[in-house]
C-alpha cells in the first residue's frame, strides 16, 4: 500500500509573504538612513572640527570666522569702553563657550547685511561670515539676551543700525 500524502491547497497569493518581507526591509533601511542623517546634522562638526568661541558673538568653525546674528555682546579687552563692559564681555564669552561645548550645537550660515559682493570681505563684518548658532534647537542669542549678556541687534538687508552702548 502506498503512503497517503495529505492534500495541501496552494495559496492564491504565493508571493505576498515575500513582498511584505521586502517592503519591511526597505522601511527599516530608510529609517536607519534617516536616523543616521539626523545624528550627523546634530553633531557639533561634520568634519571633526569644533566650534571655537572668539567672543560673545563671534565663533570660528572649519577655518571660517562667523559673526552670530540677531544679538550684540559687549566688546572685550582694549575695545571695551569701560570696566563694566569688559566684565560683561568676559561673562558673555564664558557663557557662549559653555553653550557651544554642550555637544548639541549647530552652526547655520546666513546671509550678512552687506552690499552685494562684499560678504566675507573686510568691507562687511570685518571679513567675517554670518551665522546662527543653535544649541538644543534654540538660538544662543535668545539665551544670552534673556540672561542680560546681550542686546537684540537686528540688521536690515544691506546695513545695521548703530550699536547700543554698554557703559
């Protein structure tokens, strides 16, 4: 007597499990790529460089010097007009260093308020580029202003208003 082979009905859609597996693999791959890109953007530097704080509103990143926009801090050293300005400048610089060193800093280059063709030259911001520094998604200027270490300083399209005195 021959063995009885049970009858197995064929699936109407034999490739559905395979297609679902392929779609799941694609979705996981896209999620991994998106997570990696977010991690890369949130790091202090994509090229191994760090953000170096020069003073309360100026930083160096990747060989370029940036004037941070939207706020103004007191001048340091010989440029200060009084001892109070000098003390405030040191406090603003120290605070900006602490914010930038938090590990969640992101520098975004923005257009300077210069005449066309002068951005990055000595005729515009003393050769500095312009940028916004975000820490934890918040502009450092807002933090420094709220702590009394900076004044708001908003420029027009091609020029800036006079600076407020600190003394």
